[in-house]
C-alpha cells in the first residue's frame, strides 16, 4: 500500500470508528436487525418475477410476515443491461413486467423489496454493476419502490480506501434519492467494514465470505456455520440500532438444495445440515443480533423448519431494541456460553455444544453466569419457567439451550 493511501486508510478507520462507536443511529432504518428472505443459493441465475411473487405469497400466508420477516431480496442475476439512457433494466425474459410492478406486488402483500448491485462494472455473476452510475441507479431503485440494496464488491480493487469511497458514493446516492432504502454492504468482512461501513451510509455489513450449508467446513474460504460464528468474536460491540454485523444468510431449511451453498473445496458437495444444527444456527444469529435473512424453499417448508423460523422467543431476543450482541462468557470442553443483555433488564443465555457427542452441563447462575438477583428463568425450547441457582441439562451434539432470565 502506498504511504498516501495508507494514511488515508488510517484516517478513515479512526474517524469511522468515532462515528461507529456513537450510539445515535443515522436514520430510523434498521433500528433492529433486518429480517427477510434472499434469492441467492436457492434460485441464483433462475431468479424471476414469478418465483419472487411466490415467495411474497408464501411469506404473507405462512406466518413469516406476521412474525417480523419484512424484506424479499432479489440477489444477483436480475439485471438485463442498460438502455440508451444508461438506465438499468431487468432481464426481460425472467422479469417481463419490470421491477416496479414486482415492488407493487410485494408491497401489496405487506412486505418490502430488496435488490442487488455491485461496486464495479460487473457483479459477481458477471452482469452489469453500478460503478459510475451510482446516482442514476439509486434514483431508478427509488422510482421502482425498492426498500433495500445489497451492494457487492466483486471485480473491485482490494484496498480499503477504494472500498470506502465506492460504498460511500452509493450510500450518498441512496440518501439523495429521497427514498428510505436499507443499505447492505457486502465486501465479505475483508476490510474490517465494522470500522467504516456506517460512515459510508451502511445499515449492515457482511463480516464473512459466503456461508455454506454445512455445520463445519474446516476451510477458511468455504465457510461453515462454526467458521462464521468464530469470526464474530470481538466485533459484537459494533452492533447497535441502525448498524449490524451481517454473518450472511441463514441456511435453515435449505437441506442442501442451494447451488453455491452446497459447493465445497475440490469439488466436494455439502448436503445440508440437520434440524438440530439449523435450530442452533438460528438461535446463535438471534443472540448475536445478526440480520435474520433466510434462503430456503418456501413453497415446501416442513414443520421443523417452521418451528425454527417462527420461534417468538428467539425472534424477540434477536429484535431486542437495545441491539446488544451476545458475547462469549465461557468456553470449555466443547461447550460455549453466550450472554446477551436485553432492553428490559432481562438477560438471554445460550449454551452451545460444539462437540460431536452429547454433553452434560451444569453452571452456577451467580458464579459462572454473573446473574445474582432473584430471576425467573425461561427455557425457550421447553417453554417452561422455573427458578434455580444452577442451570443443568444435557445437549445433543451441535445442540443448544436458550434461557431468558427475568428479574422478579
Ligand atoms: C457474492 C456474495 C453472495 C451473492 C453472490 C452473487 O458471492 O457474497 O452473497 O450475492 O455474490 O453472485
């Protein structure tokens, strides 16, 4: 890195840190982590208006909308090109009625529509991106009624100065468009976006490469749920109303049906996780205050998946208005304990069994969890309330328990 750009990068990091560490959100968008569904992995280059309408119908009917899921995000491969006025247009075969029509449809179902572009000439999939057309594209998105933009970083230079400049250019353009549009920054956590993404106008920022549909990949690029989880350690303090670490899509209910999410290194195929692992990932994303954005097939959702996605207690923990991230307070023998402060003085505790075999646990609430006052404790999955000075139980491999402590 040249000295000049090093100094600029350092200055950006410091000033952005000051901005990010202030509590006041820049606007009233994303005061809690965004919730929704994204077309990547399941539909990829097949995404179409009919498929998106089907998702909107499903989310309005299956309880997801009413549980808080709001955004339907069209990911890569929707773009057809630019017209003679340089305006983006969608692929005419897959989106014959245009995006405005689709946004009206989605809004008519009480949901919001998100779209995707890239801070370069071409997206990751190789279709037209937004570089040098930021204002025009933001204006177009606003006119179509778009509510959320995921902005990717394929085909763009590696340095943080360029990333910040390009992301801020689109952030400013979105603001100038006059429409409230949630701005999701997606440079895969490679340039520590938790330090500067808010200053670029972002409401959430990816912290990792793409998630695969596997519990643990033992690979630093093809990431499993456990690899992604470990990358969240130490960055929780950058979470708060208006700005969120985004550990990527939840694989819940995908069962190996996604395309990229099933691809591992050296031609290896991932066939998906089991329901215990999906439930644990959902609970982890909830305690981390991560955006809950799923990518499963909603036309064919089984009861186990439904119970995970509609779990009221977990959603309440995720959407708690204080916006704190759960932190790891204990780590031993394959067990890991997370603690998240909630806005009403309550505390959520998650106990995770990362190991390959069932494990028993026993923790003193005062000594090990630092919870002294008389509490009533709710076991979220058992749906039972009790009082105790010790938390005891057994966890299956990759399972977890979640407890909410309320002061009595
Ligand atoms: C990148 C992103 C993914 C997805 C694809 C689309 O890999 O990280 O989330 O948007 O591009 O091509």
